C-alpha cells in the first residue's frame, strides 16, 4: 500500500516531535508517540484518539509529527484537514481503515456538512471493525461542544480517549520561536523572542508568519535579529 501524506505545500519548517514544545502536554505527546511505536499491538492501546484546543496551539504540528514519525517507522499514513473539504470528495475516506495511521484535523469544520459527517461516522465503524488503524482526530472544541448535527458521530468519537491540548507559557512560546529560527540558520535571543510575543498576536502560526518575514529581510539585508531590526521590519 502506498503512503499518503498530504501536508501544506507552504510548510517551511520541519515539523516533528523534536521541535514541539511540550509544556504541560507530556501525557498527550507520549500517547501519540506510543500509537506509532506500538503499532504491532505489543500493548493494548486505544485505536481512536481525540484531542482539542483553541486555534494556534499546535494541533496540526502534532498530527504532522505523527505522520513524520510513522513514515520513519515505515508505516502507512494519511493526513486530511477538513479546511480542504471543498476541494475533496467524501469518497476519499473509503479504504482508509487499511492504513496504519489516519489523522483528521479541524473536525469542527464539517458543521452543517452531513455528507462528511456520515462518511466519518462510517469510517470510524470500519476502523473499529477492521482493527488495524490508529485513528487520531483533532478539533477546536471538546467532544460535547462539537457543532455536529449527527449525534451518533459525536458518540463514536467518544469511543476512544480524549485530551485537551494545554496552551504554552510565555517562556515556552519564546523557546518555540527560537527553535524555529535556529532551524533556518537564524540566531534569536530570548530578549527578541519576548519582544515578539509581547507585540504580536500570541498564537504560534501568527508568530511563525512574522518569522517568515524576518527570515526574508534578514537574508536580503544581512542583518541580525535585533529588536531595532524587528521593529523596522514588522512596522512595530
């Protein structure tokens, strides 16, 4: 079976567990890693996992990391964000129960999309019956708050284990930015990182977009990442 790994083409940085700042989420991270390493059922593990958090806290990072790790372990995997549902057909969910790992992102976005809800419901049933896949679903809300019109789908999602992804402390956000900068060959001090989180949107995707701009202008102008340079480049 060929592997499917559909990651955003704009993903500039390598996204793995190694550069995920764990914070208070060690239990969740360890669980997700174990789903890959224990694929051969050395120990019984839940076949279905749901975790949730507000936008920008790292849900997609964790799913990408799982897929990356699965590929390293020669496991078949597929990632799908429901942000892309308008460009996809529900039929693509058929046969996914044969994959080692199936990851779904942004499940709340199939609100009012009954066809997608039924397709996901059916896939969950097939995954359970087949007994091979690990199914991981991420969303913005806890299970009981998901805006889904198919009650049986919410019921099925509760068959597994559920986690809340806790937000990072400010120091941990700084660490995340510094690590991403280092990946690009940039040297960023803790002082500059603190300046960024204090003057920009605090969610990591927005901070990483700012890092894209700083990376580009730093390369063009051969400038170091100082606070004056950051202020000038980002118009702060």
